C-alpha cells in the first residue's frame, strides 16, 4: 500500500485527477479512461490503476471537481427551461460511462462514507437549484406546484434515473413532458 502522505504519491494523484478533469471538460465522460488519463498526466497506466482501480471511480472523483451544470442559470419561461435541463440530463444518463458513475455513486454510498458525502453533495445541489427555480416560478405565477419544491428533484430526476439504470433505455420526450406536467399546473 502506498504511503498516502508521500509527496510523490500526492503529486501523481493530483496530476491524474487534473488530467481526468481536463479530459472530462474537453471531451466528455467517455474520454476518462486509464490509458488517456495516464498519457495526459504523464504517468504510467499502472500508476493510474494504483490510485483508481476502476475508471468509473476516477470519473466520479473528476466529476466532483467540475462545477455541476444542471439546473444552473435559469431562463424563462421556466417550464421550457426545465424541459431543456431535463433533456440535457437525460442525454448524459444515456452515456454508458455516466450511467456507470451514477450507479457506482448510488451503490458505493451505501458502504463508503466518502462516496455517501459525494452523493449527498450532488443530490443537495440539484435539489436546492430546482427548488429555488420552482419557488420563484410559483411566486411569479408561472406554476402552481403539485409537490413541495424540495421534493421536485426526486420527482423529476427519479424517473430518468430509473429509465437509464434499471431499464437501460433512453428517456424520451414524452417522459420528460410527463415529468414537467407532474410538477404542477403551468400557465401559458
């Protein structure tokens, strides 16, 4: 086992994580492989495996260093914006690597405190952002919510996660429309 306080260990870990993050931002989740990360970080593939034995764990770690794009920067009308955001999230969940990360995060959180903290952070950001947008939309009279705003993320993302991970099928526009409609009664 490597000495985690050894400066060489820490430097190689940071270089790998930095390379994984850059690849993720430049080319998406499918680019975060042991081989590509090793080449970008200037380390051997065995070094990458020593730090992260599975590519989805490395991708998950890299994802935690990237600002979460979902449900940020809302635009009006809110219903159309939510539909676009859900469609973007659904397209990400269609990717095998993202699906693997999502299931790894969910299952790993059951036994690993660090993974559970990442899960809680991810879920909290999505829930807070969506709740804030829905509360503002309701205050403007755009929607009368059918559920408490803090429950909207579970109601919106849950069916897409199920479709992606359990059914292993893409989320289609009709499901997204049903999710948006179930959130409340929309005006206009």
